[in-house]
C-alpha cells in the first residue's frame, strides 16, 4: 500500500535540453592480449581530452560500453563521479559498433551529435571549429574535426551536384602538410598519399570557400552529424560485424538527404590508435577556449533537414559524369 505522494512529483524540476551530444563507443575485451594492452590508457586519454575541451553548458557525453572487461570500470567511474558523463550505456554482450551507435543516435534530443571511437584525442577549440563549418554551410550534414581530403568522393554526391558547376568548389593547396602528416601518423596508412593515380591529396584538396573554409570529405571514426538525419530510420543491422556496415547505415544518410560530408581545414583531433604515443602524452590543455554557446542561436534552423526534390539517382548519374569528364 502506498502512503503519501512521491516526493519527486512535487519538486517541479526541469530537464535541461542541450544542443550537442558526444557519443563514445568502446570495446576492450581484455588487457592481456598485446593489441588491447594499452587500450584502457587510450580510453582515458580520449575521455580526458573530451572533458577538457567541450562546453558542458551546451554539450553532453554518452558512453557506450560494448561489454568490455571489468578493468575499464576504473576509468569510467572516475568521470562518472565528477558527473562529466551524462549517460552510461552498458551492454552484456558486444552488439557491434553500428548497432550500439544507432540505438542512441536515433533517439537523441540534441540537434547535433558527435559519434567517435574511443581512441581519439580532441584538441582545444574542436567544437568551435566544427560548428563554424555548420554555421557557414547550411547544407553541411557531417563535419569531421580534422581535414579528410582522402574521402572527397566518398558518399559526397550531393556536394558535387550542387556546387561543381556553380564555381563554389575550389581545388588547390589549402591543408598544411603537417595536418596531413598527423592524420597519416594516427591511422598508420601512408598509402593514402602514395597512391598511384591522378589525385595527390597532399598537393591539392577540394574545398568549399567561405568565411570558414570546409574541406570536402569526412571520416567516420570521428564526426559531428545533424541528428535529424537519423530520424525515422528503422533498418536493423542483423550482423554484429560486417565490412561496409558504417557505409550502409550511417555514412550514406547525409548524402541521400542532400547534405554534405565536410571537414575542418585544420586538425582538431588525432587518431591515437591502440597505443599511446609521445604526441598524445605531451598534448597540453592549457588556455582552452570553449565553444561560444551563442552560436546555436543561428544553428537551430540550420539543423533542420529540408526536403530533397531531385531524385538521388539523378544526382548520382550527374556525379559520375562530373568525375569522369570534368575532374582533372
């Protein structure tokens, strides 16, 4: 038998809706295997960089634990005790990255969501740099916090269809070599700049010019999305792991809705990998300038996705023609 009134009902406390949510997903099954031996330290470095660079007045953090080993609890507990993690999701089995990400991304209230792996070091000013791109380009749907010219043509039909023949797109040297080299160092893949072919992404990059320039191309190990692109998506990843799943369930969404996959001109994040390196260990968070929250006054309308009138099949055909006959 209940006696009295539940105290919470009469407190009148309000939920605070923020504008941005960072979603970090991780899977560390053990620390015995060499590959995972430093993963807990990498996770700690990632979360430490996040809490030192985001504006908590505008941004929340969600952590997804994909059934990791017990040793990870010490890291998560440290940030939970400080109330720096808003939401902690823990699975009793590894659901795979895509399943775990979609379960959260499809349900967030915030108009912008950053999806990141747990081995990313966030630099000072990354939030401001990302949202400056969204502010300057209303068709931006995805923005990575580091230049990704290597993915210029990946799931980016809409930006070429809308911009190529109107002269809005530039192709010249704009990204510093140091930023390219830092990206290559993090992912440990020199083949991206050593490929034989007509595109040398270190020498020239495709970009959109504005008050804030935006490199054409984004990655999916860390990027910020208009969360509305995930709305009303009901497809289900039946397999836990499959090559191309991120492309099928995440990467294609913005492009098919007429939005662009872009990235910042300078590096504001670093892919640590599975081992700490000197760069990560020595990075300093002194003199951090947080995101100016007033930017969202201008971003509320831009967060909405407009209806696309031209069928995506036609855009894809035009893109193939552009790439075959007009791109040098």
